[in-house]
């Protein structure tokens, strides 16, 4: 699932995908199959891998790239965690651009 991890890392979805999610994506690539899911992170990564996505009950996810922003000082970081400047939590935030 190296290619999938790379796509998920670029989009910012890697931190929210479970091992099961990445396994399903790897299987879909291997079998050249579609993925049926309402999970937006799985849909976003699948679209980047050019895997067909079939939403179940929700709307189809828009392709997004995520950033990580400090909840205290507002600085952007490359990963979630604790801000090295102010010590506040760093959370995933929309980057504004869509894929």
C-alpha cells in the first residue's frame, strides 16, 4: 500500500485512515474494483488512486488537500500534535484548495 500511503499523506488523510481503510484501498487497487463507502477520507484517497467510488447514503466527497493548523497561534504544520511555539493542539484543517 506504498502508493496509497503516499496519496493519503499528500492529501492529509493518512492520520485519519485506519489499518482496515488502507487494507480496503490496497485490495481495491489489486482487484481493480470500486469502493463503496461514506467515509470522506477513504473516498478522497480512493479518488487520488483513481479507484471508482460509490457513496452509500452520503454525497460524494470532494477531493481535498488538508493542512494542520495550531488551535492557539494559528501557525500551519506538516503533521498533527503539539505546537512547538505555543504548546496548543495542532488539528487537521481544510487548506482551501480542492485537489
